[in-house]
């Protein structure tokens, strides 16, 4: 078992994703000071407090799709879009190096739990960082189902990603047969992540029955589930919760407006460049302009 020194991980001194309501007003007055769509110099993710800046998170998961030509077209079109939200695109890892001139962020779809060694076919978080990834999807339902990834294994990967300052996007969610007991499934999947500092983890609530099916939970169901997750993580800081499952240009804005939802994870619709562009454009609104629309929970302990 690899020993991880969590004390030294994370972003020195800053708390980019913290959601303390108490600093909201202060940060709002400073919102113009950051590049709200792009990267910091050097291609690093901007470690700013997204939520305090009214930014939402829009993640594209290409799965094992796309090619070099598609990347070029995608970059050409998506680079033309200005947004006040954070865009993260997760292509197959073999395409990451073609994203050099992408104005937004790039993530991987998986990583291994070790930094180096005899692990044929795997990629370490360190290598992914070198390649230009700032984020990594972990525990996607397809990896849990097809590659039998357990909650423990996903957590080991999380530790390794955090150790390398690669921001994890941990996917959780229930299968169709477990729909009526989603809280039990989420409790099991999230129980390992109840430490104080979650190191900028994004948790993606993805009901498996919603992925690629055009079936989505009601806004009420999404908010209730996200509130349940936030309750589980009530003693933690530095995390966000996004929703994934059949998100498209027509429903993205509504889903983003659900109380407690910090962003969306888009699968199939991100492979249609015009559709994904519309997702970004449709969500490019001041969703959190009034206190009424701001989720009431606080993610600082
Ligand atoms: C996914 O695979 O994570 C996903 C959300 O897919 P889709 O948007 O196609 O349902």
C-alpha cells in the first residue's frame, strides 16, 4: 500500500472551491479580477473559488470517442465561445496532447492509484499532469461496471490524484434496480470522503439509469439527492457537486438551476460540437444573481 502524505497536497494556502456564504459579498466585488473562462499561465487550472464567482462547472466526457480531426474541429469551434463558467473536456487520454491550444481545461477519464511501476497499460496521475490534464474522472459507472472498480479502488485513485494535485471528479450514483435506495448506495460510495479537506474534488451525481437513456430525474429529485450528498459531506470543505446523465442543450440550464447543483457532466451531447456549444451558451447566465437562488447549505465546517 502506498503511503500518501495528504498534508502536503492541495493548493498552498488557498481554498479554491470552498463555498462559504460569509465571503460571498466580498468575492462578488472582486469577480472581475480573474480570467473567468480560461487557464492560468502554464495551463494550470485557475485555483479560484468558482462558486463564489458565480461560476458553474461544465464537464464533457467523450468516453472512447473522437479522433485527432475531431479534436481540431472541437477546439476551433469551442474556443470561439466565451463563458463565465468553467469548461473541462475529458477526451480519451491518447488525444490529450492535441489540446495544446484549447482555451479551457482538459481532464483524463481515469488514472491508476500509483505513481510509477509495473502496471502495464495504466497512467499515473503524475503522467496525466505532465500531459496537460488538470482534472481526472474517477469511478465512472462504466469503469465500475465493466472493469469492476470497487469503492476502495476508486478511493485509492482519489488519494493518488490528490497527491499529484490532479483535481478528481468522483462519479457516484445508483443503478436502476437501486433507484429506490439511492441514499444507501451513495452512503456506501461517499463514506470514504468524509475528511475535512476534500482537495477540490468534484463529485458527479450520475444515476446510472440516466446515462445515455434520455431519462432524467426531476429537478426536485436532483436537488434532494444533492442535498443528501452535501449532508454526508457536511464536515468537509473544498468540494463541489455536479449532476450527470442525459444532459443536453435543452435541459442544461434547468438542471444547473436546481438548488445545490454546481455544474453538469455531459456525455453524449458533448460529442456533437454544435450541441455542446449550445450547452455552454445556454448556461452562460448569471444563475446565482440573487440570494434566493443561492443554495442554502454551507460547505465550510
Ligand atoms: C456520462 O457518461 O457520464 C454521461 C453523463 O453520459 P450521457 O450524458 O450521455 O448520459
